[in-house]
């Protein structure tokens, strides 16, 4: 997942929520999600994506996220949402798409 920071924020890295097992890291001027280790809850990846999408929706620190279909498929499959994962059609999902999936499928 790539994270695009808002104009109000110069840098954002580290844990956003301890329970997900993911954190943000910076590589050059781009920010990415990164797995902390092997002890990650099954739905941790999906919850981290949703957390970042909600932050982007608020717009204070993050302006948008982009998640490839393969990463989103992996996150939903890990979270045992296989039927939802099979419905993915877009090559890249952005903030609005993630929040729509969450609402549409009651995730």
C-alpha cells in the first residue's frame, strides 16, 4: 500500500495502531505499509488498510492511499473474507474504494 500525505503533513511513519501488526515506513518521498513481524492477527492487514483509508478520508495527515488488487486480495483472504476478495475488479483501489468495500460488505 502506498500512502500519499496531505499538504499539512511532511512525514508520517511508525505505528498507527499497535493491534494491526503493520506500520508506515518511508522510502525516499514515498510512504508504504510494512508488516512488523510474523505475529500479525489474521485481519491485521485489512484493518490497517481501513485505518489508513479512514485517515485519508479525514484528510488531515493522509490525502489518499492506493492498494493494488493483489495486496487487497491477500489482506481480505487473510481476514477470511474470501468471497469479498473474489469480487475485486479494479487494478488499484483508493481511499473511496476501500471505504465503499467496507460499507457494502459490512466489513
